């Protein structure tokens, strides 16, 4: 049996433990994988000043052979490598209490870790909250963790929250210029940031580790023990993680400020909000590109990013000693970019740097000649449900199925075909409604209509314009429904061609679909009740020469009335409004369902309750864990208007 399997079986034993025996089982299974000099016990932790953290289910501590914990029964803070607070079922009250206990342990004054061969890399105590089960989804626990994090210094945060056979919340690190995470984040030792703050973003993530949650938890412990005492005998980290799901769901980002405090990334700097300026080119006198420089705002300072062959530290000297701050010329190097540490600078300081490079060297600095076009396409933005849900929301979910931007092209073309048609259809509905309401107002007010004897005289006709716009709506609406939605379906491996065929073929298609996706089959059965009407109306115009009837006028007790033309048994404004609403719901719900089918096994999609959606971007759907997350959304045909779903 391989190591990963041994750890997996230990995790299953732990998951079946009763609460009363949980500390004993936890200590025993941990002890099976910890080598010299580590031991594990249930204990309190105390420092040399007499401060004490409450008793933990498990404390992993370092001690030479033959040395046990002191007779006081408390592990010295300097020797405590890991503390684990454990319970049978986690709720918010217990989470808050465990968070406080771990923060208390991390606040204890640390003496140097025991010298057991090789200099220790950290004296930080790793903190883990572990529960066999949770009465709450991990999403709720993550929100509470974030709330507590905002109120608590970063050095006191728990490193992990793990729930039995469900999953874990951990922290990963990512540097600007990286397409993915560098790895798990282990909080730095006290004073480690005194000489400068690295340019890294700490991201809280949910992991759908399921039955392998103990593997992930032990791997984090082993990674920490390996640097707590580098001479320690610990298992191979990669062997523990063999077969463990590696996907993550990103939650909240944090950054260190110049004082070394860990703070949430300002909302305006999230990817969906921040448009970085074009980089500045550094060239030789022959116009050959040497490097590009870019300024990145960062909490109360900034970071300079360099791409190219020039050494960044050689250019940072032009900032001056004061602007360099404590970090000085320290540079963080990645395969493709170089990054300064976080500096006490603004964009004005960055511009001064460029000016000095230009004037004091033989290099030329100029703006990148790449042209960006920012074009307004509508008088609405992310606050509009139409934009937030059909553009931002669907494209964000699309990223989970097509993580590689190069693989999204076909889906994006299909998405654009639908959304451009829907945008035109929505404009047509607005124009039809405004045209009709404006005409009715002028008729009933007597502005364009009067009664002479028994004759109604009307000075304005909207028949031709109303017909044209109605026909225009029918064309773009059916284009979105048939061409657009079939293209979306094809990209997501679903065939809905039978939706537009005769009854016999439609019923045959529904029966075949019901065998592997009954929920979608029932949804399409409901869709047929309106989609067939829409397509038939368009076909009547295109093939049978049908035209919207003329406006009819009548003498009423209050004057002259305009009678609205009908289509498919409904007044034209009500018909086009209903069909647009059904189209919007169908596009969103069908596309999201098809994306949901394609997600990795650890993830699914949840519906955000209407009252909980952000005013700034009221998206309806988001990702969650398939096991241990919030309830998965299920497609179901409803007649609820788009704005109310």
C-alpha cells in the first residue's frame, strides 16, 4: 500500500471517530506519520511569561528523544509546531471559539524552537480547525472566516479549516504575472517581513478534497514541520498527495501592507474591475526593446513589474533611497517577470523613475504604442441584471470549463451571437413599447385624433413602423433561439435540434434526453410551450406573408381610443415583452445547466438568492463545492419573469 493510501485509510478511521474519542484517534493517526523529533498529544500551550492557550485536541511539538512535555502538562510555545482544535460537528459558534483559541496560541511569546540539527526556518505555530462534520456549507464557514480575518492580525489566523470527508479551506499564494498559484501559504515568522514585504497575494481557497481531506491536512502539517525543524524525519509531501483532488475554488484575496499587516485586496483592484495601464517600454537607441515596466498599486504602496532582460534592481536605484524604503533593492524573480518588493511609492514616484532612466542613461523610455479602444456600447453596466447575469455571470462560469483562454474561442463566438441578438431584440421591444405608448397618449389626449360626427380622424399612422419593428424583433429573437442557442449547446456537448422540429421528432428527442438528463428534458418540454409560438410567428411572416394588423380606433365615452394590434392572441407589446423575457431566462438557465454538466466532479453551481445579490453586480449563479457546499441549483421550467428569478 502506498503512503497516500495509508493516509487515506487513516483519514477514514478518523472520520468514523466519536466525539469523545476524537482527540485520542486524532493523536494516534497523526503519530503514525510523524518522525523524530515530533510528538503529538492533547495539551495546553504555555509561554515563558505564564500565558496559556486552552487545551487542544492535538498539539504536535518538537522534543529530543526521551524528553516529554513538562510535568505542568503544557507544551512550551517555542516547541509547539502545530495546534489542532477538533469537534464532531462544526457550527458558527464553535468556529468563532476555535478561531479565538488558535489566535491565542499564536500570540504566545515564542522562544527559539529546539535546536535539533539545522537552523529552524520558522517558529510559527500552525493552527488547524478540524471537524468531522459541519451543519453548514463550507461557503458559509468561509464567509465567517473572512469576517474574523478582517478583525484579526494576519499572524493569528488559522492556517486551515478542514471538515471530515467534505473539503478544506486553505490559503494559496500568487504573484503578479503568474497564471496560477505558486503553492500553499504558510504564514511568516515574527519579524520576517521587517526587511520588506514580498509582492504576493494570499488567496483563501476551498478545496473539494472529499474523502482525501485528511491527506490534504496532513500534507499541510508535514510542509510546516519540515521548516519548523529542517533536520526532522517527515514523510515525502508529494507521496501523501497522490490522487488527492487539486482543484480549488478561489474566495477572497489578501495583501500585506507596508507595515506587514494582512488586509483584504481593495475591491477596485479585482480583475473584473481593474484595467491596468499599458506598460512603459525601455529601448536602446536603435529602438530595440530591452524591457517593459509597469506600476502596480498595492495597499498603501506600489510594486514595479519588469518583463525583459534588464535587471530590475539596476533600475530601482533611480527611485532614490527614500522611495525604496525598507525593501531597498530586493527583487523577486519569476521565470518571466521580475518584481520589486512592496515600496512606499505612488504612480508619481514611478513616473519620476522613468524620467531619471531617460535622462541619466543611454536608454529610451516611451509609452507602448499598442492602441486600446474603450467603446461605450450601452447606458448600463454591471448593476443591470441583463449585463451582470448574461455577460459577467455566464462568462465567469465559462472560465471553470475552459480554463485556457485559447480554448474559449468557439464558445465565446456562440455567446456573442446570442447576446448580440438578444441586445437587438431588447432594443426592439423598448422601441415597440415606446412607439405604441406614445401613439396612445397622443390619440387619447386629442393631439393627433378627433371625432367629426361619426368619423374618427387620425393625423398620425404608426402601422408601417410598428410592423417593421415587430418583424425585426421576430427575426433577431428566432436567430438567438435557433442559431445562437444551438451553437451554445453544440459547444457544451448537448443537442437541442429536436426542440425546433415537428411534434413526433420533438417527443422522440425528449424521450432520448430523459434517459440521461431528465431535468433538462422537462425544462425543454416547458420551453416548447413558448418557443414554438415564437418560431411559428416568425415563419408566418417569412413564408406566409403574415403582417401585423393595422391599429384600430374607436369612439369611447371618454373620447377616442386606439386598439392595440395582436399577434398570436396577445397585444403586440405584451407578446414581444413575454417572448424577450422567456428568451433571457432560457439563455441563462440552459447555458448554466450545460456548464454545470461539464464541471469537474468536485464542483457544481448554486443560485444566489435574489435578496443576497450584490447591488453592484447582481449575478444569479456562482460556483460551490459539489459535496459540502451550498445546495446545487437544479434546472426547472418556471414562468417567473427574468428580473424576479
